[in-house]
């Protein structure tokens, strides 16, 4: 029998919370108090909400939980800039969350949208483990607030979470409703008691679910879109990103171009550089042509290419591209006036790539059980 998932206060919209408290006969301002504790004071327990009457706190605890994530393990990178957590959820599923700090005040949480992933990308540790279930909106929200709380506690309240990327475990567009509800919850303005994360500080990454891109284009939110491309020909992308067999590059490019026409917002093409696989001059030239096809009109470039050397996984034999190959690949893009950025790999020493910590923890557990 599947373990039931308890209802969390993080699952509720502000309106649902207000309705619940009104049903209990509480005055209207109580909902604002609870919301303030959740999203601004980042309470880690209902008992912390000390300006609520004890009978109300007791009733909240009888009806809801606050957090559903249990920490399994936490790792810190040797440079001190990256932290990764592996959490176990109420039904035993496990997910990962990463907090990345950069020079200046950019503090980014990378959160999961699913436990596991059904997309099966060959080089991704999450894709190698398969799909378990979609996360609820509250489980997505809780990851962001956990990272915000950790940052607050580390800096004694001097720093706050500035950016959110849905690039962790899972395909966000395969869990569209819960992902968008979580984003809306986190974007609730501070003057309304919310967390106050700006839409343009949130980035959603998809492997190319065309229906999701087209639906996303209809959203009024200014959330950023990234497309995990990784190959510019169908033959190679079929191998690396199997969903390409369902949504080939022609369809993906058309959907992305229509998104750009409708929103006039920049899209990022994400490219994991794999030595000798997708870092060739031929792939770079094909990428140049693909970017040109994606842009909605001549003379306007709304596509930016993010290049990230591969985070190695135990289930994939590929390795990160060597420096000379990266330079040659970038030169092709730069000479064609394609904006591109080489991203620094973060948290390599703590398995910070999607699914890597869970995979390593699971393997360690197996070795311990078998005496390895």
C-alpha cells in the first residue's frame, strides 16, 4: 500500500488558507499572519508562529504539517560556494536541491520538479534512475524556502535567495500545473506577505516538450525559459535526449520561435559539452543554423547559448570537453555572432549535477548492504 502524503501548509494558496481559517471561525488577519510566517519569516515549525493563539497552532498541527522533507544528507563544496541536499519525502521518494552562491549578491536555488525523470537523457543521473512521481506544488515551494532559510541562517539574515532555477530532478513541463502554481506562490509580493521573488529571477528548463513550450507562451508571467538542447542534429539528439524522437528539432525550433514571437523574451539553449560527442565543429555549425532558424526575424537575436562542461555520472561513459575543443566550439559561435557563455561547473566535488547525489547515496547504501 502506498504511503499517504500528508497535507502541508505549503500546499495551500493564500485564498485556500484564508478559507480554511474562516471555516474555523478565525478572524481574517490570522491568514495573513500565517502566510507571513511561512514566506517572510521562513518558519521551520508551526510552533514558531508565536503570535498565533496556542489553540490555533494546535489545530493547525492536527490538520497540516509544515515540512514534508527529511534531510538525508548535506554536502558542501570545497570552495564554500555550493551546497547540496538530498531529501526524503513522506512517501519515501528522494529529491535533491542545490544552493549556489556567486560573487556579488546572486544566490540561486536549483530545485526539483519531479522525483526521478521519465525523459531518459543518456548523460543525466536523474534520467538514468527513471521516474517515480510528480512533486506537489508545496514540495517545490518547500525546497526554495529551505534554501532561503539556510542562506538566512548562514549570513545571520544579511543575504536572501535572489534566483530560482527549475533545473533539478525532473522535467518541469511534465508537471506543468504544480510547477506554475509553486512559481506563482513564490512570486507573491512582499507587501502582500509573500516571498517576493521576481518572475525574471526564475528560470524554467525543459528538454523540449513542445506542448509545454506553447502553453508556457500563453502565460502572462515573465519567467525565463531555457531549452536543454545538447545537440543540433536529430541523429545525435535522438541518442542524447530521447524525447527528440517524439519532438524532433524541426518541431522544437518552431515552438521556440513562436514563443519568441509572442513574448519577445530571450531563450537560453543549454548545451552540456561532452568530449568528442557534441563538441565538434560540425555540431557548432549546425547549432549556428539552428539558432538562426529559431530567431523570429532577421537581424534580431533572442537566443543565448549556455555551454556547460559535462558533469560526469557513473551511468554514462562520456567526459567533459577538453579546453581546446571548447575554444574551437565557441569560436564557431562567436564568429557567427551567436551570444554564448561558458558556465563554470559548480559543486563537482559534491555531485551537484542533477540526480548525482541520490545515485551516489543509493550506490553507497547498496555497497553497505552487500558488504562492498
